[in-house]
């Protein structure tokens, strides 16, 4: 068994960096996770900190606000329409944080969404 695992590692099939990069791409694009949630999950899987940092560079920073806004707009559609703006704001911020996005970033996007929602 040990010989098989050595052979797989030598051939590049068992590689933490390769796994971490693929994990980051999948969770960013398919699950809508932010960098913090991805890092916590990789750490829980035993991936080294330096590999986590390197793999998080795969996340394009320029599209993060758009991704978060799309995720929050989808969440907003599933919420009750009669929700007060302060409760709506708090709920959306909690949701964004649970997806692994940073607080300041989440607050900015949520404020924009709530302002547009209240105007409608």
C-alpha cells in the first residue's frame, strides 16, 4: 500500500497544491464561497498554510464584488418581502459572512443592495 501511495505522489496524483487550487476554483465558481470560508475548509482538511495562501491567489479579486452581489440578490429573492430594511441588512450581512466574504466588503455590497431594494 505504501508503495502505491509513493508512486501516486511521484506521478503528481497526490499533490496538496494541485488539490487546493482545484478546490479554490470549484468553491469560488460553483458554490459561491469567499476566500475565508475556503481557507477555513482547506485548513480543516490538513492543507499547509503556505499552500492555502498560494492557492487563494487563484481567486480573481476584480470580480468578487459582482459575485457577492449576485449571491446576495439570489438570497434576497428567497426572503420575505415585508422584511424591515434593518433586519434585511443584518440577515444579508450574516449570509455573506457565512459564505466567507470579509465584513467590510459584505457591508458595502449589502448597503448598495438594500438601498436599491428600499427605492423599489
